C-alpha cells in the first residue's frame, strides 16, 4: 500500500522554460505536455502528474543494461534528499540555470526535474538526442548527459559550465578529449536504486593525474565491501537499508573508491579473472569505434575473451584491428581477445546503452 506524502510546493525560484511555476501551474503544464505530439514532453508531463500525487512512492523503470528492465518503487522523500545532496556537492544554488536533455522515462531525467523544483533552478528543456547542444545558443550552469551525448557535443561544450555524465563509464579516449576544456566534467556513479548518483569524480581536473581518479561519495553516504570485493552502500537519506552492488571496487578512504568493473561481467578464462571494463579502457587507446569485450564458452578455457566492434565488415578493417590490439603494450597477454567480431549495429537498451547480451545473441554460434 502506498503511504500518503504531501509533496512540497516547488521552490519559489523554480522556472521551467523561463516560466515561474508552482504546483498548481505544474499540473496544467503537465496536461498540456501530454497533449502535445512530442513524446519526450509526454514523458515529462506524466512524471510531473505522478510527482504531484499525494503518494510516498514512485514506480521507476531500470535501464536494463545490467539485467532485465524492471520497475522498482522509490520514495519521493529520497528523491528530494538526493536533489539536495547534488546541489551541495556541485555547489549549485537557487537560480542556477540548467539544461535537461535526458528522457524523463528514467531516473536521470526525473531527477533533473526534481533538482530544479527542489533547489529553485531555472530549467530549460530540449528533446533528448545524440547531439543535444546542436540547437542551444546560451550558456548553462549545469547539465547531465550520457557518454554518447558528450562525445557528440564536444565542439559546443563551452555552453555548459558543469556537466555530469552517467549511464555508462567514460572511456579514456573521451576523458582525454575533455581534458583541456573549460567545462568541469564529472563522471557519476549510481543506479536507479540509489535515486541516481551517490558519488562523482572530476575527469578533467586542472592538474593532470596519471593515477586513476577515484570517485568521491556524496554527503551522508557510507561505503564498504562484501566478501566478493563488491561495493556496499549505506545511505539512509536516499535508500532504506544497505544496497549490495555487483560493482567491484578498491576503497581508498571512507569517502573515496576506484571502480574496477562489474562482477557479473567478469570472465574466467583458464582460471584467470578478466574485468571487461579494465580491458576496454586499454583498448580505447587504439579503437575509434564503439566496442565491448565479453566471454564466450570455450572447451579448453571455460570462457574465451572476444571483442565486438560496431562497424561494417571488411577484411582490411579486421586485419587492422587485429594488428592494433596485438601491438597494444598495456594489454596483458591474457587480455588479448581471441577473436574479433564486426557488427554493423549494436543492440541497445531503450535509453541508448549497449545491450551486450542481445548483441552477442544470434551472431555467435
């Protein structure tokens, strides 16, 4: 049974598309959005109406990138607390300008709206797309994007002062491309269950660091590891109980950790444990296409490491990739893929992440 919850009135500084809106105004805007032909506005309108209902919980769809998509219940109170933590961590006060370019069907998009309503931001909406800044001609204090959107927005990123990037890890190549930009770019760590992010790391600090940059946790977030070496999160303001993740980490201090990869992606090849995410970070030095590595059944090794690259098939490209991979000095001998597959188009989850399982399925015997 869904408990009652009195949704707070929107912050007096809150604007949506340059218009001050209280809760009553928001209801009217939401209904108008739903009537419009643009689907992204319909999603925003539906969320706003759900938000304004006097109920304690919202049903939120998970992305499905690490398992089957499912709906989970999260507390509106936790969403408000998460918004407050984000404002404090990134120093984003009332009247900050923000751009929303993520779909409201998922937690990242919903939280942009909650942050604006809670903190009193001036929020503008643009349709979610792979190049969200193409039609933007003003500067914003804050924005959230996926790595794919960031990759397509580099030439216009000067329009954003602070950018958070989530929904997938940021490749070393992309980190290198934002290193000299004035925009402060942060990679975030989180999931639907933690009401968006619980940690972040600046990936283009002024002082270039050779060592991996750790994630720093948000206020009131405690971290530990279980027996598998996976991250355990205790954050009473945004989640009930402990959240046991499948993310293998190295804890540096009680507030900082280095993410190594997903334990459910670990490949056991001849008794050697291989972390795809670590291998992908190295391969990104020489591969310019979208790609991922995974394990396939093998009679001798148990699992063999293989590489999938999103590109039209050609013998020349295949040979070129094989030579580049073999010549990569940072790769351990066990980290060299046994085979490379060229796939014209990767399967994706509804919010644009690579769906590894579906991409592999049907293409490999």
